[in-house]
C-alpha cells in the first residue's frame, strides 16, 4: 500500500540490523510503486534502479562503505527529482545529504519471521500513510 502512495521525489531511510528485512520491504515497495523489475539487495553494487512507468525507484545500500565518496554526489543529484523515489539503507555516512523531510522506517526483529516496523515522517509526507493506519 505504501508503494502505491509514492508520487516521486520522496526520500526513504531504512534502519535495521543485518537481516532486518530492508530488502524484502523494498521488494514490496517497488511492486506497489508499479515496478515489474526483479529486486535484489544492492549490497555489492551500492545501488539499483527499478523502473515504474515514467518513474524510478533508486535503492542504495551503503553497508560496505566507510565513506560515501562519489556516490554522495550522485545521491545529492537525484534527491527531490519528482520522477525518482530514493530509498537508502545504512544512511549514517550520507545523513548530511538526506533531506529533513524524509520517511524513516525502522525494523526491529521480534522473531525469525516477525518484525516490528516503526514509521517516522514529517507532516509534509502524511499522504504516504493514507490507507495504512
């Protein structure tokens, strides 16, 4: 449902430990957004792009980086683009680039197949929660 509410231009930060369900969440998010592309973890490639009509979902995973380097510049260029939704895992090294008006989603492992998911968003992104609560 959240994926259907995306318009483009949003920044989403995913927070959890390893194996917390971030990539699985992105798979559902991309499908809801309208992408038919195969989704996979960008841990080794840093980023993946999923097309959804005239829009795109850019998924970044900075787990293996100690500093963002040139990827930070790429991220700064696409943030706010109304045709791109930006999703970032392990955002601590690029936190200064992320907009203040972003959706932060935290995953806490409760059991092997159970997660507690917490959403934190500014009022400017309230439309994302339509139909979810």
